[in-house]
């Protein structure tokens, strides 16, 4: 393993692709932006940051013919927290989560989240005064607290970050464009072209 790959080995990237995408008419991970799917864009970005990339989904058919490990969401947990629960299966001390529906994430996401992590359980991206917990660097050991968190009945990914402690890093809004509707998809298409 060369030096550049060795520095990438301690972090896994988990692409969160379990959302139903109702406002987009369903099938969000496989919707195309440019010549590739939203999932392809996220995987490519994840592979820039780590040699260990996996996808979290409600079912394997959500992600089509994905060549990466697909971690199936734990039943009874909705939203991005279900994907985060799957991250406990990854054998790396740190896990970076990214959503499949943000195709323009900044190149320095991993570096800046790593720089502020300190002793916190997670470091989270923010923009325009809003925190994006789906774009977060999580200590795997902190994720082991999820069963106790679930036992309280809570299901918020931000609430879990508050329990384990987190730092934030801010960017400009244009990096965290979320594709949720046909209009968002059309705007992302124009931006890719």
C-alpha cells in the first residue's frame, strides 16, 4: 500500500441512499444527473476520500447493480439514522456519511471535518447557519451508543449527534444543494453541464 492510500485507510465512507424520494417520484439514488446517477456521483466522491466505500439502503433494489457493499437498513429505524446504524458494520475507526442526493459536495469535506473532530463523537458540515448531519464524520466507537439512544425512542440523527458531542465546520451554501424535486434535478443537470 502506498503512502497516500495508507492515510485513507482509517476512514470508511458510507453513502446514504435509503430515502424513498417521494417528492422526486421515487427511485432517487438511480435518477440521472448528467450521464451518471446520483448514486454514481456520491460513490465517485466517496472514492476520492477512502478506499472503503459502502452504500446504505432500505433494500438492494434501491441501488441497482451497485458494485460496492450494500448495507441494508435495520428495520424499524427510519431516515438517515438507519444508515448511520449500518455504519457500525464498517471496520474503520471513523466513518464519513454522505447522502446520495448532494452531488456537489466540497473536495475538502473530509479534510476539514477531520481537522475539527478533536475529542468529539462526530464533526458535521454546516452552511448558511444550518447543520447537515448527513454530511458527518463519526467515530465508530460512538456509534456503539446507538442501541441505547434507540431505547429512548428517539430517532433523530441530529439528536444522536447531540448525545455523543459534535463539532461543526462551515461552507458556502452552494456545496450542499439537495436534489429532492424535479426542479432540483433540472437545476443540478444545468450545473453539471
